[in-house]
């Protein structure tokens, strides 16, 4: 499977997708208009190893809800990601059995390397 979970209104996600120039066999899912399902999130967690690795601590809601002061557990991360799309670190790119999370330069370079194989 080749899939990208992203936010169409996020300029960083749009720039990354444009830069990657993905082939047509990628499925793009705008998580704002088509929220991720519990089974999709569980599949991402299986590839990533934890819900925490999928969770964005840079989200505005993370700060406004005061979550930094709380000791979050895996079940909390899962619940928050399912509650609101902003808690998913974006973009999440899945290429077969590999997952790439976030927009760091190293992550995007790893995606590029995987695409060039």
C-alpha cells in the first residue's frame, strides 16, 4: 500500500507532497475532510510502534489543553488523535510496510530514498 495522510490546508504538507512528486498509485487522504478511522490508526501504530510516535506535540490544541503537564499514556495518545486531526503528526507516509512520520528533513529524505529504489 502507498498512502499519505495529510492536511490539505497545511502549507508544509502541500510543499512536501509537491516536492516528492508522488506517483498516481499513492492514495492521498486529507484527514480534515476524511478523518482517520480507528482501524487506520491501529495500522499506523503497528508500523510505527506506538501511538506516541504518531502524536504531534506541536499542535496548538496540545498547548491549549495543557497536555504537556499531564503524563499521557498510549491510550490517551490514541484517543486524542482520533478526537481531532491536529494531533496526528503530519504528513504520515506509508510505503508498503514502512512508515514515515512528520516533516523533518531527515524523514523526507528517507521517503525520497525509498521512492528511488
